[in-house]
């Protein structure tokens, strides 16, 4: 899912559950549940374009997602509750980033056997959450994402 999807659902969780620990745990859990539904995001087909484009797309889209989540939820909540919950909801994707930035490329799908500990750690943070990912191409992957977000927003209303 895009960061916007995760940030919106995390914002709704923060609005519904005012305990930051409960809200954060639910936001992290929602991340994996949402990622298990076939979806499109800027990581889909990332090997087919330059890394800097994927990075710019991801940073821009994350900024939009944070802004929308704050607009719809954050301004009505204590800022720390909103911020902690939204960061928790997006955190699994951020933990994957070092693998993409520093180690992966179009032809490299995993560390070499003699790779250093840092590379293996970055790969683990990438690979473990990807067990949950179910990717889909556009337009279906965007439609399923919108329906998923609407479902969670209605559920948390």
C-alpha cells in the first residue's frame, strides 16, 4: 500500500483509540493486514525505473499522505498521539528503505554469500515484511487499495 493509505488508516486508528501504545500496535498490525491485500504502490516494478525516481515518488507521496492524515485526523487529536500512531503505521515500509537505497539494484535480488552483516540486516528488514505483500498492477492495484482504505475508515468510524 502507499504511505497515504497507511497514514490515513493510522490517523483513523489514533482518532478511535486514544492510548498511544494501543493505537501504535493497531497501526503496525493494520500495515501488515493492508499489505496482504493485492495492491499497487511505488515499490511495484521499482526495478524498471531509476532508483532516484522511485525515491522521489516515495518521498513526495509520503508527504502527501502525512498531510492528508493530519488534515483529516491529526488536527483534532493531541499531536503526539497522531504522530506516534502514523509513524508506527508507516514504519515497516521505512525499515525496508536501506535495502533499496544501499544494496538492491535491477539485477541484485539478495545479498551475496560474503555480504556484510549490515547488508544482511537491511535485507532481513526488507524480506520479512514482504512475506505479507501482495502486489497488483495498475489500475486494479489502485482500486483494491482505495476499497481497503474505505473499508478501514468505515470500520474505525
